[in-house]
């Protein structure tokens, strides 16, 4: 019974229903290449991001953060973490899109910061390196990520998901 109580209090527990108003939540709008970080019931920051060079490459839907890595290894081209040639930058925040394990789709830094704001990726969401490091420390495993393509405001979208109050 005690183990169950500890697990329920753990930051990895919210893999079920989420967000609950006040929980961290991310909304990525592919139309504007922006991401809203919501915490404590309000939008804390809006980041400029890069997304798929074709809209279909960055999956849409609500996903969970399932993997976090500092100086991630780039498997595709065998580039170690921390290497200036590594396109993943200093942090990886992986989510479970399309039944994957958090190692296929993610929010990460980049070795091409000039690409932020553009449609250039193979499906991931790129951020400026300093910003992804800051976000990394604020997002626990289990945090929900909603990726959409819309002209609605982040406030409207966050209210729709219950991440902020409708009052």
C-alpha cells in the first residue's frame, strides 16, 4: 500500500488523465511554429519552435512525455551527445506519438539555431538550446503535449483542454 502511495505522488504518475488545472502542459501550434508552456493554471511562456518540413511529419494529437535526456546521443548518424555536429542539441524531451517509445519524436535543441521558426524537421520540434534547457527542468515525465494546426489562440486551446480555468 505504501508503494502505491509513493507511486501516485511521483512525477511519473500523470500518464493517465492530464492536464489537471495547475499541472505543466505544452501546446504546440504547427501553423505558427510556436509552443506554449502552461503551468500553475496560466500560460507561462510562448516559445518559437521549428516543426516538420511537411505538415504531416510532425504528428498531431495529445501525447505524454516519456523520455528525457541530457546531451542525447544521435543514433541515426552515430554522433555522441555534446558534439557540436549533433543536431539534437543539449536536451531531448521525447513523447509517445504514433505508438513510439519517446525516442522517435521529441522536443529538442539544435545545432542550427537559425532554423527555429521554420518548417524544416523530419517530425520533431526544435527549440533554441538555452530555452530547451530551461523547459527541460520544468517538465516532468508524464507531462502532456498537445500538437495541433490551428488559428485558435493558446488561451482558447488551453481552456479547451482544461489546462487553465475557463472563468
